[in-house]
C-alpha cells in the first residue's frame, strides 16, 4: 500500500516532535471496492507500530435524522488488537460505533488495558442522547481511562458530527472536554477550528479503582470474553 | 422452606389488589450458615412464579467510605434466569452489584428481555459516582427499559443507602425518579418515608430503538454471551 501524504506528514511530525500520534484513517481494502476504517499508532520515532480495523460498522436509520450505512463502503475488521504498550500505559483501541458493544472493551480490559480510546464521529442526536453516558459507563465498568477524540462540526450539506471530545477517569469522572454541536441544523458550513485538550493521566487511579471495587466475573455462568 | 410472614403478606396483597410484586428478600441457604439474596416475582394471583439468586456479590473497600463483604454472609447464585413473561413484557432480573457486569444484561437481552430490573441498595459514594450512568448505559446498550427500585436512607449507625429509584427508557432517557441521599453523614436515623413511582411503559419504544440502531454483534470475533 502506498502511504498517503497525510500519514507521511503525521509520521514526520511525530518524529520531529518526539510525540506519538493515534489517528483514524481510511485506506483501500483488498479488491479496491471498499475502504478500511483504521486506527493507527505512530510512535515517537514516526513508525506505524499498530493498526486496528473497525469491527462494528455504523448502519443507522433515525426517522427525521441521520440515515447511514457504513457497510456499503467499508470493510469490517476481523480482529480485536490486544492492548498496545505506550509510554503512557497499556492502551486498548476501538473506533466510534464499537462503543455500543461492551464485549470489545471487556476483552481489552481482560488483556490488561489501562486506557481505552474511542476516536469517533457521532451524529448530533445520538451524541446528545448516548455519547457521554456510554463513555463514562465504559470507564466505570472497566475501571480504565477513556480517551475519546471526536470530530466536531459540519462536514458537508448533509453530515454534522457532534464533537464533545472527552477524557474520563477510571472512577467515571470527566477530566476534560472540548466543544460540541447542540443544534445540527444551525451548524454553519466550513467546520470548526481545531481544539487541543491536554490531560495528565495517573495510572495509579486505575489500580485504586480496581482495588476499591473488585469485579470478580462469573465465567462459570457466562463465557469469558 | 417456610414462607416468611413478610412474603406471605405480599402474596396476600398481590392477590387482593390483582397486582404483581417484584421484591428482593434474604432467605436461608442450604447448610444454614449463609443466606441467599433473592429476587422473587409474585404474580397477580399471589403465586411466586420466578426467583433469581444474585450472581455477583458486593465486596468493596472504599478508603474513608464503606467497607462491605457480602460474600461473608451470602451464598452466590449459580444461574442467569431467562427473561420472564409478565403482562408488561419480557423482564430480565438482576440485583444491585450485577449492574457493574455487562455480561448478565447482554445475555438477558439476547434471550428477549424488553425490561431490565436492578433492585438495589447502592452506597452513597458509589451511587453518586456510578448509579445513573451505569443504569442509563445498560438501557442504551441493550435498547431496553431499565427499572431500578433503590433503598434510600439510613439503615443503622454504619449503613446508608443512596436511593434514586429510577426508570429509564430504551433510548436512555430518565422517565421518572425518586429521592436520593446527597450526604451520608448528614442523613438522620430512622430512614425515610416510602415513595411510589408510577410510569407508563410503551414497549413499541424498544422496537423503535432496535430498528433505528441495529446492533449486529461480532460473535465471530468474541463469544456470544
């Protein structure tokens, strides 16, 4: 696969700034008809060291609201990628609609994840109704940090993303967040200015939450995930 | 097992009022050393038609807050009880700490539950931090009503329950709720007055949520629960 100028540019920036970058991209699937919705980890030396291909595709039909069928153009992934070692801790990678399925984060938690990432582009109605609650729920039930970068604003005449990038602690508390769209219809053309959120993560809080409330699973009654 | 005056009284009331009752009780376990934490369904004729024994026991240790070890005195259940048919719809039964484990509600959802019940006695700190978020999360991810009756107020010198009985719709919206304890230390002796919450459930909303956002699980990648 030929690396895109976008990804090459990010690799260069990662190297130059000695900072890792976690970014979602679309790349061609085999056969050339569909694309993959992929999350890549570029390490601080500019090397792509991990890639996760989105498992759950986003096919929704909201009356009077958005209708989307991601599976028309996107090839679904076939694997959960075990948590990757970063200089910040063990990170489990998921994408957007994966958030609705507890199974994938439970697997990553069992495999040692201390942080769960969900880069996303939620719609405005589902963002308003579900976004914060599901993210905080995943943080609480997995006793892990949740880091969810979110596209915000109007993409084109039809599509608007909710935004509300958010970082949540392992006790469920919101540690920081960015802008969100309250009214999709009133959202002007041209998108929004990028924003940056900087949060310090203390991994000790993960251990503390897990010590306070031990979650002993009953895998004698239901399967281990 | 000899029925208790408490349960016999409820059976009488159910029969007299032609109303079913769903209530949590403690009953002796075999061997006589421990008890069972059981949720029973008394139908509108006063007959106990179903019982669920709590699967996940509540052992927590919060520094400067509650320390409890339910497993010292309670025998854990061994089964998930398939959803029961009620005149209101198909109901999945869980109890309190079960709320922290997505697996049990996912199983009940797969077996057809339209309503999930979680009668509970959360502590005040975990209630404040986790209660509403986890309940709304379970409603959203299972696209089901969540009905959570909750003990509220001081039981004794040491123990205070959070309250906040709540009914949530399958899109995650709070449909009704009762009193909660904001400050455990300031909570007086003697408990609180009982309160009653009446909510109309439209089962059509369950089907609507499931139609709008189909949740196709990837049981080729993780186990079916």
